[in-house]
């Protein structure tokens, strides 16, 4: 259910409820959205774990790294995101999740509105100015 995920090569992932008489219906909600119906059902119906490389190939995690690099890699990813404008990231995530399940035409209409409104925001103006002046932007938050 995470927006982004970094996994250790040693990690494994499972929905083992079926093995104890429970079906993992709650985990199934984000799982099917992340990896699709057939792969999600394979995990849900068998309870068998998948390794980190399979999770990466299926789109369950973004990247797999050696265990000793997990903290460094995760912090670097976080740092890269934190360099962006809080308002821009917030607006972008909201639009992303609003659009993800919409029909394509409706998603484009929504995206067009968000993009136009975002261009007028102070951080967008600062970002454009900073780019033109070849300097780092100074965000409002």
C-alpha cells in the first residue's frame, strides 16, 4: 500500500491468511492494484511467499538492494523527494490517485485542470524562475 518501496534482497512477501483459514481481503485491495489480478490471486490463494526480485519484477517494490544498502538507498530516495516543493508533491500525489482509476479521457481532463492551476502557484513560479536563473529554487515550505 506504500507509494514507493525499497526492499532488501533478503525480503520476501506473502499473504498467508489462506493457510490459517482466513482470506487476506484487506491486503488484497492494494495488492491487486499494485501487481494485477492474476499475480495477486496467486499470492492470495496459495499463501506462498515471493522473493524480493519477483516482487520487483511484478511491481510490488520499486527496487531491490543488498541488505547493507537498504537504509542508505531509502534515505537517498526520501532526500530526493524532500528536495521538491511540499505543495507540488501534495498536489501531484492527490492528482495521481484521483486519476488512476478514471477513464483516460476523464483523467486527461482532470490532469489538464490540475496542471493549469498548479502553474499559477507560487512554488511553480519560483521553480520556473530558478530554472531560468540557473539556481536552486527556494520553496515556500
